[in-house]
């Protein structure tokens, strides 16, 4: 096999490998219920999400009294944030995560709402205690039982691409494996193959690593409300954090393959060392 053909097959194999890796990761984290609920629950408990929820509640509480809201906002927000951080609220968060998963994986046209009813009494008690002269009964009545977390248009229809992700992972992974085997066993210069496999593995992993920032900004900007933006940002960060470690491993592995191709894979594994030759190894 000539070097040009080997190089083309290596490029194709690396692209297919990265596609298989990405689709597997998306399917594993987004379409497996236990993994998604854990990820979503962790994201809903992030400080930025609790702050956005607290700000929304205070805004509703003093919707007709903006000047009063400015004076009482910080202290009431902090107190409500404490309620949202309590162990009791964790059950509400987990239930919300399961609702989000159902909306993502089924054809549901309704939005996602965060249930405030179990903690509404505590919120009212805190508002009365911290601002007794500024909170009226009418204000307290404005606190809803639920707050919109995600609008219907902000929920990606993952149920439509679920079968596609599975097929893409299997098909791209198998073809990439076959191409790698073909290149390594049929190439006239295997050091050349190792060099370029390592180079393109490092290069594509680096591109994917740095593409995450613009993708995150694009994803968050597509959401409409402050609560949705805070949740989307926290979810994206938690979703990609372990994936970044995987990319770091691929970067190091790619450099290792490239260095092995430069040195020569036989020398790298000691196939020509005096000790091995003395034992009759070639």
C-alpha cells in the first residue's frame, strides 16, 4: 500500500473514530436515564442555577414594587438559595431531572417546570421574617406553585436522533477499526503509519477540545430565560468535564504514537535490544 493511500485511510479512520467517540459519549450521558438524571441533578444544584431561581422568585414577590425589591433582594435571595440547597429540595430536583429526561426522550410539547409547592411555605415565611413591613398578602400570592425552567422550544428532540446515535457509534467505530487494521498490516512503512495516526489523533482531539467553548456559548445563547441560561451553562460544563479528561488522554496517546513513529515502533518496544537478541528474539 502506498503512503498516499495510507494517509487518506488514516485521515478517514481518525474522523470516523472521533465521530464514534462523540456519538457514544452523547448517547451514554444524554440517553441513559440514570446518567442523565445524575448529570441534570448536579447541574440544577449549581450555585448559578439556585441564584437564577432565587432571583426569579424575588422578582415575582415584588413585581409591583421595584424599589422595595432592590432593598430586600440580596438578603431574601440568599435565604431562598439556602432553602433550594436543603436536602428536602434535592428530591424536588431529582424529580425535575426525571421530567427533563422524559421530555428529551419522548415527543412531549410541554415545557419543564420547577415545582415550588413543597417549599412555598418556607419561602413565604422567610419573606415575612426578613421584610415584614414590605411584603403584603397580595405579594405573597404572586409566588407560583411552579416556575418555568425550560420552554417547549428550548428542549432538543433527542428522541428523534436516538436510533441514529446508536447506529453511528457502531458503524463508525467498526469502519475506523477496520481501516486502522488495514493501514497497519498492509502499509510498507509502519513507522509512517504510526506517525500520522498519532499526529491526526492529537490534531483532531485538540480541535474538539477548543470547539467546546464556542459550542457552549452558542448553546447558552439559544436559551431565552435567565433560569434556562444558567441551567444550560451548568449542564454543558458538567457534561463536558469528564469528556475533557478523555480528550486529554487522546492528546497524550496521540503524542505517544507520533513519537513511536519517529523512533521506530520496533525500537520503542525493544525488539532490537541486545538483551532480547541474546535470547533469540528478532
